[in-house]
C-alpha cells in the first residue's frame, strides 16, 4: 500500500464521509457514517474525526480537508462564503484552518449569493461543482444538484454566476409523512411507477401554480377512482420535481443540456423527470464529484506546495 | 323565548359547531367544541351530539341537520357526493338520514368532481356555498374559500361547475413547524408584517414555479442580511398564498371580482393578498355562510314540508 497524502471529508448536515487518498489521487480507504453536523455538534467534531482517522490508521501528521456543513456557523469552525460571481478556484484559497489542532485540518468555505431579491447559500455543493466542472471549464453550464435542498447553478468559465435552492426533497419528506396525504401513500412499496411519476412531472411542469392542488389529487384520485399508495407517492414526488424543473429550466438551457450531479435513486428519478420533458442531461455521479473536488483542492493546497 | 325548529351542525375534521334555530331562522343558542370528526370517531358521534343538544335543552323530537366530515366514509354515516356540475339545490335533496336514531338526524352530502385529470372532493364547503350564493344566483361566481385545504370554486346560476383544492394551509403548517425553516420562524410574534407578506405574495404570483425556492429565501435572507422571525413567517405565508392565487386567478375573473368566504385572521390575510394583486373581492363571513346554508337546507327539508 502506498502512503496516504491526505484525508478528504464531506461533512454534511446528517452524513459524514471520509476518504484516505494517496499522492496520485487513489483512494486507499473510506468511511461512511451518520455522524453529520447535527450529531457531531453534540458529540464533538474533533472526537468524530479522530475516531474515523484512527479506523483507517491515518498517520498523526496527515492533513485533512473538509467540505460541507462542518463549516457552518452552527458547525465546527465557521468557514464563511465566497460571494457570487464566485470563481471555483477561490473556494480552496479561502479554506480555514481549524485552530488548536496539531494536525493541519482545513475547512472549505461555501458560496453566498448576496442578492437582496434572491439571497442564497450553498455549503458542500461548491466542492461537487469543482469536481464536476473543474477549475476552468470553457462555456456555460446549467447544473442541477438534486437533494433535500436541490441547487440549480449557472456557471461559466469556472465561475459560479448564480444559483437557486429548492426545498424539493424536504417538502417531499414532510408532505408524505406529516400531512393528510400520508394516508394516501401509506403502505407504498419500493417498486417504481414510472408512468405515474412522469405524468405528474409533466402536469406540474405545465402548470406549476397548481402544485398545492396537484399534490391533493393524490388523495382525491384514491377516494374517487381507487389507485395504489405507490401511484400516490409517485404523484407527490413527480409534482414537486416537476415544479422544480419548471423553475430550473425557465432560463436558457445550454445546447449540451443540463449537467445532472446526483447519485443512486435520486439520479434515476431526476433522469426520468428530464426524460419526461425531453431535456438532455450530462450525468455526473455526486459521490465521485465531491471526492474529486476535495482531491483537486487538497492537491492544490498540500501536494503541489510540497512539490515546490 | 320562541320554540326551536331544528338544530344545525357544522361537523368538520377537527371542530364541532351547533346552532339551535327557530322557524324564523333566529339563533336561540349555540355551541362550539373541538370534538370534530377525528375526536368523535373515537368517543362516538351519537354521544357527542347528544351532550351538546342536552346543553342547549333541545326537545327530544327536534330534528338535526349536519354538514361536513361527519358524512365522510371515516365519519358517522357516509353521505356520498353530488357530482359536478352540481346544482346546490341537489345537495339538500340527497341528505342521508342517520339510521337507528329516534330523532330525525340528516347529513348533507359533499360534492365530487369525477374528472380523471382533476379529481376533487369537498365536504362542508357546499353548505357554505349555499349560504353565500343561494340556490339560484344569476351570473358567474369565482369563489375562494381559504383554509387548511382551500377551495376555489366556479359556479353559475346556482350550479357548481368545477373546483380545485389547494393544500395551502396544511403546507404552511408543516413547512413552518417541521422543516429547516422552523428555525427561521422560531420566536415570531403575532404582530403582522403586511409589507413582507404582500411582497412575498407578489413574488410567488409572478413566478409560481419558484415556490420551493422562495420559501428557502426566508432562511437565506436571515443568514445573509438578518431579518426577524416574523418577516420569515410572512414570507412563508405570502409565498404559499401567492402561488394559490396564481392558480385560482389563472382563468376568467368575473367583473364583480372574487367572492371570498372566510372568517377572522384568514379573511384578513387573504384580503391583504388580493389587495397586493389589485383584485376586487366580495367578502362573505364563513361562519355566517355555513349557518345560513344549513338554515336554508333545514327550512327546505322540514319547515316548508310541515307548512304544506
């Protein structure tokens, strides 16, 4: 086994991921846990990090690069924001060193859009963008990053020009668990109902103002016509994603299509949604993108500086 | 005190209201409680009704007319639906008598829109509509009935032609209590912030597809620019109501404006919203409308038939 050069950490609100990486960028070991920012704020960030570093037998001197909510005001050490228009290269330059630690631990800042009419923030996604787009992509990219709080980003030549957060994932969660519609989806199985999902995406995309009505039809349809809990769940999911796409696609879409940074089930779901609207996507795996972004930043901060 | 002619009951999901009414339509006594359909399904509908009738000293023979969720499948006795296009006069003709009760107790049906593309149901609102519009209004009415599940109704000549339910109130409740935005609104006081509310209504009306983004700005704005919890709450409320209005007002609006059937705080809120969009409203008090609707139906069922 080659020597590790650094550890890369994606520390989100509710998840923690660590990769042990060598100088060539190869992953030597990795860890995953649910000790996200919310959990670590109680048990202590240094202890959580130390336990995972010990588990992969990281040397004492090994530097660690962190992105995500660990850099929030309510996180470990506040890492601030790079303001839009934000060059992705500026993100790694503003990394904040964690004080009082013998080890060199740095946390990457987020990106802020200080526009009074459309204020917005991201933390963690900037690193995914770096991994997906690189420091200096030529041309324009329209990026969709689905999740609890989906981000739609417009970038040009390595600069994040503007972005919007949509609470799509969190809305789906509370609507399907905490409202009257929870009865309509109760007992839904894991099997996909792609036809119901695509129909809901199209209906919501065509009439986004009717979102709160289209959601309710999941219940009315069951009362009047029957229908499975799975179909009702796909209606909720498709409606919320369809409304998001109506907003995200309301501007100019680059000829190459939308860059979709997502993993697993969410990637499949959004590909169905874009497909329903006949919009081309360039898929990028989100897990890989964040790891690559952390590696690019770590290489720029440590590997190269040691080479000099 | 004159003799009571009947008792009128509005039995909703979470509230119970009873009026003791004489032949001239005058209210002799009234009761209010939170023994709605959900509570009464556990303790028993007959017992709840009996206790309130006893409290107003209703005679044993006094007939009772009920509207609302007591007629749902999960209520007391299922009262079915009148299908759209639904003459309001048909509602009282399809009242269902509760079996096994010595007293003449009847439950009014709801209205169903059996349209596969836009299925919808109402139960209770049909009686408010009857009270607000009468059996045979000439001309067209566009009616907004705000609530947990707001209804927008198009009626012409006493016939409900079509309607749409919007989960606006319930969405506001779960979004402000169960999502990350609960932190932004925590500690909001009761004082209204009409300017923030109207600004949010206008923004959402202009760009309804951005609803899930406009909601999130309540948090981003606080992070980047500060701002009170009350302003954040008004942003959530105004965004959700603005999206509802964008849908409700998307068709032809009658020259007289929108008939707004609402009471109390909700009536004030929606009047501000319509005002922000310079839309004329004809306000009708919702409590009065349901009582008047029940009285019209009761008079038609009992008073008049005894007059013959």
